[in-house]
């Protein structure tokens, strides 16, 4: 190719190369402008975030809302319970329903279980608690109420309670596995005192010294009881602490 042709080619190629550079520069400028616009929008509207950020905010709001509803429900329950107590109504767990606190009560108080559907049993239980509170205050005796004789027997048989007032025939039925206790076998039951138609029962592992003191205190204050407390007799054996008192023996040390 001669020099004249090379000059023509150069003259033809040079504008094309110049156009390519101009287009590339224009694309870069557009990209920068778009980036600046996006940055300005994000600063102008800070609440607009990514979808992930918005989801986190929504979940956080829903969790807080749920916690508020739970707190309101617990507050209403507490207010309702307090209102029942103030007007003289006790919650169901006051009558030996499982409130997970009876093990604590038993460590610090002598619970005397009475029977709500037996007027004689509940009257005897109240009188026993009153006598013990007045003449054996260290016992810290309290009255606990069970629904019926079946419930009383189950509480004693399963070692949920230690001392209870039962009808004499019910105590014998518990020991002999007769109705309503025909599904409960080999119950270790003992008597502390007899009130005639009813008895004060306990488990054999009830401390002998405590059984002695209960028998002594009740027998010495018969005038404060609906029926006199006397030595146990019948099918159910006497607790050895009670036996020691009525036999005139010394109080056991255990």
C-alpha cells in the first residue's frame, strides 16, 4: 500500500476509534448518575431497606405484640384471683388441688385433711386444728380440705399427705382394699386417735414422737372436741407413738 492509501485508511479509521471512546465515556457517566440517584433515594427515604431488613422488622413487631398480649393475660389472671380472695372465694387449689406447693406446706405445717362432703369429718378436722393451734402451737396445724373419702384415702396412700380425718369404716376399707379403694393395695395406714364414728389416721412413717404429742394433746382437751378422743381400736392398727401414750409409756425419741 502506498503512502496515499495509508493516509486515507487512517483518515477513515480515526473517526471510528474516536466514536468508540465517546460511547464508553457516556456509559460510565450514566452508571455514575444512576449510582448517585440510588444513594440520594436511600438517604431521602431511610425506612426503605432490603426485603430481609423489612422482614426482620415485621417479625420483631409481631413478637413484641405477642409478648404484650401474654402480659395482659397474666395481669388479668392475677387481678381475677385477687378479686376472688377479697370477696371470700378461694381458688380451687386451696382444696388440695395440685398447685405444687403442698410439699412446702408440709415441711412447715401439720396439715390435717378434712372431707368436704362429710359434715362430721370436716367439723372434727376444724376442732382438731383449733385444739392444736391453742395447746400445741409448735405443730402449726392447718386445715386442708379434700373432695371426698376417696380423695382423702388416695392422698394418704400415695404419701401426698400425712394426717387426715376419715370415717372409721372408710379407714378400714382403705386398709382392706374394699370399695371405694378396691384398686389400691397394701396401704400402710395407722390410727392416732378414735372419735367413735371417725378416726385420725396417718402413715407408719409419721414420727412416733409427733403421734404421741397429738394423741396426748387431743385426749387432754376432749371438752374442746365434738367427740372425745380415745385410744384406737378396730382393724386398723394404732401408730406406735399413739400406742405409747395410751399405754402410759414414755414418749419415743424418734
